[in-house]
C-alpha cells in the first residue's frame, strides 16, 4: 500500500485525490473513480483486510459517493463497523452510515439495536456518536424504540450529551410532534441548564413551539429577557464570543423569540424595550456579526408595540446601512426600511436620496429590493414617479417571472392611486405594450369597466373626454405590431362602444380599422369575435340613428369568411350581425341602446315568464319537467330493471339438443353420483300428476347423474347463462339446484296469490341504489349478475309450489317422463315442439332387456327419493274417484308408467338401503363414468 501520507491515510489514497484533482475532463474523472470502485469492491469483501484498512476504504467510499457515483455495495460494511468495539472505528462507522443512508433506508433496522446499546454506554463519546446517528437516521416509526433512552440522557453528567439529547428530541418533534408532546416540560427545564450550550440548544425547539402557539409560552418572557441581558453583559464564558461579540448566535435566536412573543402585545413589548436598546447601543457596526445583530434588533422593533426612542435608534442604524459602500449592508438597510415604514411612513422620506441611489445601482438584486420598498411606500402624491420607474425597469429586463410581477404591481398601484383616469389609461397602455400577454386578463376587464363607468359624476363631459381620449390613443396604437391579445380585445371593445360617439370619426373609418385588426390576427378567434361584435354595435348604432349603413368591401369579405368559420362561436356572432342588418331603427334602439354597458341586467333565474306557457302545455298532456338529479336516478333504476328482465329471459329453459359425448372426459376427485336405489317395478314408482308436465311440453328426458365436479363434456347445459357454460359454472349451478331442492322439501305451500305478493316484496328489496349501480359499473362493467340470478331463482322457487297446488282437472294421467330431480326449481314451459330424446344415441349402449327396471331406477335416487316424496307430504289429496282412474296406466316410449295419486301413501316408505347405495357410489367413483364402446354395460353397472 505504500507509506503513510498526511492524516494517517495511505499514499494510495493521497494519489487518488491528487489524480482526481488533476483530471482535465469529467470523462477522465469518471474513469479514475470507476477504477477505484472496482478496487474497493475487491478489497471490502476480503476477509483478511485489517480493520484500520477497512476504515480507510470506507472513507474512500465516501469520497466516491461524494463525486456522484453509486457506492451502495459498501453500505453494509459501514453498518458492520458501527458494531465494532473500537471507538475510532465505531465513530467512523456512524459517520459513514449517517452520510450513506437516509431515514427510510432498508438497512436502518440493522442499526437500531446498535444505537440502543450505545446510548447506554459508559463512554460519553460513544453516546454522542449514537445521538448523532439518532438525529439523522431515526424516522417516525422507530422513534419509540429510542425515545426512553434519549429522555434519560437529558440528565447525563456530561453537557455534550445533554445538548445532543435536546437536539435529538427537537428532531423527534420535527418528525412527529405527537410522539414528544408529553416531553415539552423538559424543554422548559433545560432552558435553565447551567451549561450555555445546553441552554442555547433548547432555544431551537422552544422557538418552534412558540411559532405554533405563542400564548402558552408568555410566562417564559421574563426568562428570555434575563438570559439575553446576561449574554449582553458578557457573563458567558469567553469561548462563546465571536469577533468580540458575546454569544452572537444565542442573541439572534433570543431576539427572534422575543419578536414572536411581543407581536401585538403591548405589555410584553414594554418588558423588552430596555434590553433591546442596550443591545443596539453596544453592537459593533464594523463587523458583519455586529450588523447581523443590529438588523435583528430592527426587525424586532418593527414587530413590537411602537416606541419612539427605539424607532429613532432603528432609523439611525438604517442610515448607516444605506450610507455604507457594501451592497450587502445596503440590501439590509432597504429591507429594514421596508419594515419600519409600516409603522412610520415618514422614516422613508429621510432617506430619499439613498433610496434613489439604490434604484440606479447596477446590482440587480439591490434594485429589485428597492422596488419592493417603493411599492410599499407608494401613495397618491408619488404614484406617477414610482410607476414610471417601474415601467422603465420592466422594459429593460428579460426575466419573465419578475416582469410579470412588476406588471401586476404597476397595475395594482395605478388602480389604487391613479390621480386621473387619463393617466390610468395611458399607464395601462404602456403596461400592455411592454408586458404583452404577461398581463392578467382581469386587468383588461377592469380597464373596460373603468372606461364604461367613467368618473361616476353627474356631469358627462369628463366621461366623454375620457372616452374620446381612449379612442384616439387606441387608433394611434393599433398600427403597432405585436400587440398582445388582451390589449386588442380592449381596443376592439372601446372602438365598438365609443368609436363614433363624438362624431369625430366616421363609421366607415372605424369599421375599416376593425377589419384590419381581424385580418392581422386571423389565428386568434377571441380577437376576431371582439371585432365582429364591434362591427355589430357600430352598424346597429348607425341604423338606430337613421343613417345609411355603408358596408366596406373588406368588412363584407370578413363577414363572409366568418360565416364559414370552423368556430361555432364566430359563426353565431356573424349570423347575428347579418340578422341585425335587416332590422329597422325602432327595433335596434330597443335591443342595442347606446352607452348601455353599465346598466344592470336583471336575470330571472327561475324563468317565471314561461309559467303560463308551461301550464298550458301540461294541460294539453305534456310531461312536467323533472330535475336532472331525479332524471339520473330514474334512468339508473330503469336500466337496472331492463337488465334484470334481460337476465331472467336469458335464463329460461333451452330446448336444443345436447352435445354429443366427447372421448375421455376427466373425472374430478370430488365427483359423485346420486345414490341409485335397488331395481323396482315400474308400477311402484310414484310420479306426482300436478308437477310433471305432459309428454308434449316436457323437455328431453335424461338419466339422473350428479355432475358435481365432473367436466361438462356431455349432459344437460346449465341455465346460468345463455352461452354454453364451463365446468366451473356447471358445478356451481348444480350445487345451487341441489340447494333449491333441499329448500323446496321444507316448503309450506300457500296460496298462489300470497306467493306472488311475497315475491314482489322480495323483488323490491333486491333493487340496487344508483350509487351501488355506478360502483358496480366501474368495477365490473354493469349491475352485478348475481342479483339478477337471485331474483330469478326466487321467482322459480315461488312458482313451483303454486303449480303443485293447482286444482286437478285431468281425468286421466298419461304416462310421463321421470321428474328431473336435479332441476326442481325450473318452471314448466309449455311447448308444441315434439320432445327430442338427447340420449337416443346411447340406447345401443344400454341393456334394453332390463326395460322398465333400468329406466325406472335411473329416475329416482335413493337419497333424493325421500326428499322428493316430502314435497307432497303436506298436500291435501282431495281427489274424486271420477277425476283419476286408479288402474289406467299408459306407457310412454321410454317404458315409464304413470301411476295414481292413491299409491302415494303406499310408496312413501319404500326405498333402497342407504348403506348399499353409498357402497355402490364408492365403486362408481373408482370405475369412472366415461361412456364408450369398450364399456357397453356402463349404465347397467351404474343403475344396479
């Protein structure tokens, strides 16, 4: 590594700094730093690197980071060094960590435990290093972890530790005031600490607290005054002096605090007069720090209740500042003078020559500060001079931001202190000319209002002279190039209103000028709109006065061009102009009176003049007006109802053929079949006559398999959506149908009218508020479909029992297909379309010798049979002997036989053994349900 250089660093480090300093370009510097980064990466990870070398590498890493390069690869090594027991290495690690990391860095969590341990160290230097890290790295979330230790250190025997503990609490207050709100009394105690350093550190948090609420700290005023008096009398150790001034920074902080406590409080101000006067007399104006204290005294005097002697002393100090050759002191004098003129404006008059000298000073910063002073001391007697100087300065600068500020100040002063309206108009013209579009559009509107209102006196001569002078000045200015748009709007408006008022200029001359303005600014629609309106006013005034309107060719071409403009606003204004040209004089005198700009227009917001017309229309059958808010609510409800009706219509039964089976469907582990009962005779199976539709209107019949978890490769599609549903939706639908079946078994059948009434009440509850509809539309693109499904499902459940309770009118029950136990909630839909058997292709796979036995067993499951019978357990079977023939059974094409209602009681107790059915169901799970030619006895095995 070479011999050691200065400050114990290696010669290699010294050469690095020297080479970077001698680099001639940024590229060369970057090349040197990148080479150093590669070297540090290699050496930092070397486990044999000595600790003293590691310290140097971290310092070199700081140098790399300082030059703007990424040194994040070494952050963890700095964190590790904070754990070292060696004091020098620990302090170096804390220094590197505070410079590398911020309070939100991810590595902060690794330092908190080390800080907590070091805060309890017996070595106060270690404690100070930890407190330095606390002030830089502890964020709002980790404050509670170290707060108790920091509070305990307020009573440490070393003054350096107490001072840093106060600074740490101040940092906590700035980050999270709530976390240290209970510790504010500690700041009051530390104000009386024996060490001036601790006392001076306490002034900073107290200053922030007083800024937030000065009233709660008025009781400390006497303490602050006594401390300031002791400092001014040099009772502090000599080590606190700076350029022979006793503790100047403590004095400045105390003066700032006294300013906050004495503002608007005469009693508090009187307690400060003596000490402030003493400090102003003792200040050494030959040093910068003495002038800083003197300036702070002037600021304090300007905020306290006025005292003549202090104001005089402050004026003398300002005079010294302004007479000094230093621009910095002149700047202080101008700023201090702007504070004092709020109390005594006459003070500025004593320094007129000094202020003028500052206006002519080449220092631009001093000149701007002087204009701020002039702005504050403006009044009616000096407004003309000050505004003229401001406009001259505005013309000489190119800074857009400050130019805008100067223009706004000129306008404000002219509006507030204008000696005459003519001067105001001339000043506004200058501001518009030189500031251009930087002037606020409100200034143009105020100027037009002033010209229209005039002097506000009964004598109209002065107002006429004002308007005539405005017209003359604007006709003269119109020929200048690059006029701002806002100024052109003012010019067009004034020429349209007053261009021909005094008869000095003809209408043809004014209209020609206006057309020239419109043609010169063909891209500015606002200027062209003002020009068209000015032409309309001039022509209407001429027609109202009985004169012949002579439209110049250039004006006519402008009108023709505006009629075809892409701007609808310009088109409308031009069509109105053409319509006005065709009106008579009497009509124009009513709608376009002369000089009516300032007349107040009463606006009937309720449009009461239309009440009669509205009443007549309502009597003739017109719909009354509905406010917009109500219209939005009604439209939302209408949309919701239409969507609900659409969904209920799309969930109806489908009669198209089922899909053909696909080869090798997948069987999920959760799939199960409906337990199948033992074979029984067809005559033993009960089919309720009132719930089974006729063969003509019954949909396709099918074998009853539970398809929970089975991939929907075949079988009946669900009714959840009009499109073919996926396996997931199919499973969900089957589960919901099973739930409907279970709930239907416990239903107490009531009158159909009662059912309808309850359904209507439920449907009203389902209606969604407009706010929720909007939220649903934003999240899912429309009203939630689940709401529609619930309403349609409840509708189906309410209709099913009503059908069962219908009066029995059929004399003979014909043979019916088996009821769909998996779809008890579906309503029966009559159809003249002949039924189609979707399982026709599977007939070859069945063992048809079993005939009725197989088909009958497939119709009713073991567990579902009891549930199905319970649907009719509460029915009153008042069946006449002539209504149903107990022995007439007609077989259908599937071999299923209809039975009489009288056999209900006999068959209600019959059924298969549940244990055997579950065993068969288990075997079916292992075997699978894939129908194929290799397994022709599939359904035979399934159906027992």
